[in-house]
């Protein structure tokens, strides 16, 4: 008779809008279609948005949102208000479910929600 470990329960993390991920240093890589959406939301042309609010990745592979000197996102206002929330990039919207990084649980206040019903 073989014993197998029970599968880990599937968990979804519900964002609490704590803003901690927005203060974590690092690049927010933009997808091509996100540039136009964010520019429209801000009332800018895509070229104006790129010139004012993006930087080139060090390897020149993509554009990223500008960061402040402390590493926080330039679109973070106050403690935890994202000024582009309705059109924020996929990278931001997908955190921590679509992707995350070592140590994220020490900062992120997302709540665990089991997707599998208890047996």
C-alpha cells in the first residue's frame, strides 16, 4: 500500500490594498497594451506617458513604471492609494497570486482564502 501526501490546498490571496508591494523596490514591467490604457486614463498620449512616467529596463528589453528614490512606485499616493488603480499593470494586479518574490509574506497583508472546500 502506498502512502501519498495529501495535495496542498489551493489558496487565493485577497488583496487588502495595504500598498506594501507598491513600496517594495523593483521594476514594474509594462506590456505594450498597458501603455495606451494608462495614458488614456491619465489624459496623455502614449508618447507623453512614456516620456513622463517610464524608464527603460537596464537590459533594454522593456519599459517600467518610474520609481521614487525610496523604491516606491511613482503612482503610489499617501499610504496606500494607487492613482492608476482601474488600469494598473498586470504585474501589479497579479500580485501575489500570479507571481510573488521571496519574503513577500513578511510585507503583504493579503488574506488567504482556501479554494478547496474542507472535506
